[in-house]
């Protein structure tokens, strides 16, 4: 995901928030996995959500989805300027930081 701009990272109330802007339709957050379950919030735009290589659903602004630990997942922007925010508990934040995810 190094080609994507991480707009902000905040640690608040025991939670880790990592916001990414997908500037153009078709921009991808490449397939990756995490050691812990987490949530993903779509703050603007819309994106396809893929899990383990299978399209699961499309998300739009205001939607929140749960992503279980150990599952490969990726997002593809369906609209320009789609904003996605990963929300993890602080316990999982260290592995995210180390792996750059």
C-alpha cells in the first residue's frame, strides 16, 4: 500500500484509526491480511470489498464492515476521492505499524 497516501493515523480511546484516500476510480488497496479482526469505515465515495479473492460487497459512504483476522482482503474504489478508514484496537496496532499495513 505504499503508493497510497495515508491521510491520518490517530490513536484515541484505545483505538487505532488509519485513513486512506483513494484518489481515482479503480485505485486499489492491495490484498493484505491482519493478525487481528478490525472494522473498515467508508467515509466518502464507494468501493468494492474483496475477501480471499472473492467480491463480497460494495460499500458506500457511511457503511462499516467487519474483517476477520487472517483473511486476505482488498478494496477497489468505485468513485474518485473514496475515503476508507481502518479501525483496530490498540493491541493490534503494533503489528500494523511494523508491517506497514
